[in-house]
C-alpha cells in the first residue's frame, strides 16, 4: 500500500464523519479523494462514490432509525422519484455523453473534465447552502406538513444530479425536508441518510451493468473506513454544535470547488 492509498483511506474516515455529523458532504469529499489522491478516472470515481456513500449512509440511517430519527413516509415520498431518476441517469444518460464534448483547435473539454467541472459547481452550491445561516428551522413541537409536488420535483432533480456527478445530494435533501416538510433538523439528517443510501446504491447498480472491471478491493476498503467514520460522526453529533461545524465545512467545500475549477481549466 503506497502513501497515497494510506492518505486516501484516512480521508475516507473524514467522509464518514461528515455524513454522521451533518448528513451531507460525503460525496463532495469522496470524488476528489478518489480522483486526485487515488488516481481513479473521474467517470469511474462518480460510480465508486455512489457505492461508498450509499453503503456508509445506509449504516448511518440504521443507526438513526434505532434512535427514532428517521421518517420513513418521507423516505418513500422523496426517495421513489429520486431512485428512478438516478438509475435512469447512470444506466442510460451518462453512457450517452461523448468522450469529447467540445473541441476547438487545441481547446478540448472531455467527458471527464466536464463531470469534474459540474461536480465543482455542485460543491460551490453546497458550500453556499452550508455557509448561509439556516432560517425557518422546524422545532420538535411543530407538526410536519407535506408540499407533495415540490418534494416529488426536488426528489427527481436530486436524483438526476446524483446520477451525473455521484453526489448523494444531502445538501439539497436536508433543506428541502426542513423547508418543504417542516421537519426538525435532526430528523431531517437521519431521513436524508436513508434517501441517500437508497438512490446511491440503486444508481450504482446502473454502473455495474455498464462498467466492467470495477476495483472491488478499493471499494470495500474505502467503504469500511468510511463506515468507521460515520459511527464517530454520529457520536460527535451529540457533543458538537452542528450549526458551527456545518459553516466551517461549507468554507472548506467552497475552497475545494474553486480548486477543482482552477485545476481542470487553468492548470491543464
């Protein structure tokens, strides 16, 4: 095992801690770790991210369910359109994207570069939602309300985004649950983990059908370290102010997104 793999597996623990603490951020870290540290092709990395984040989120979802912090009705309402969208995107849309998207003289945007740039934009969107102070956060006493059309639409959009860039979409799911279903924050985090797990793992099935020779050793090892991290994250969530942590993580994600854009354009 070389130094890059050791660093990558250590960072896998951070991926799990992020999911356990704030219910999002796992895939935002996973894809850059796989691409820039473990030298995985960006298109394959988005597939690996679905398995890693999906498996880790599933373990975290079970933990939260045991603590009665999961609303399974919402998992179905939000999850079903999201699952359908992510499966169709991975199985049919991603393979249809040409290897060279734009070519003008020596200027070329390949499929890999386009996916990384899209991922960077998603990271910046995520960072802004994390940095911005939360408003209208539901309390435990408020009854939940369901805006069904908006929840179904959001579920579909998050599913397509997940399929394209391998992002679990927790940074979109949690605000949607808090604002559209008036769900308490801690319940939204636990519910989000189950939604992320379901759509990510089913999206990965679309990759298994179209991508041969997956590196299962890397996948299982990385996922194992990430699962260790989510147990740490859930334990820390009881002691750390989630709002402050979310803001700090948001600034880190913003810097990562800017770095990817610079690296994929100016430094190529």
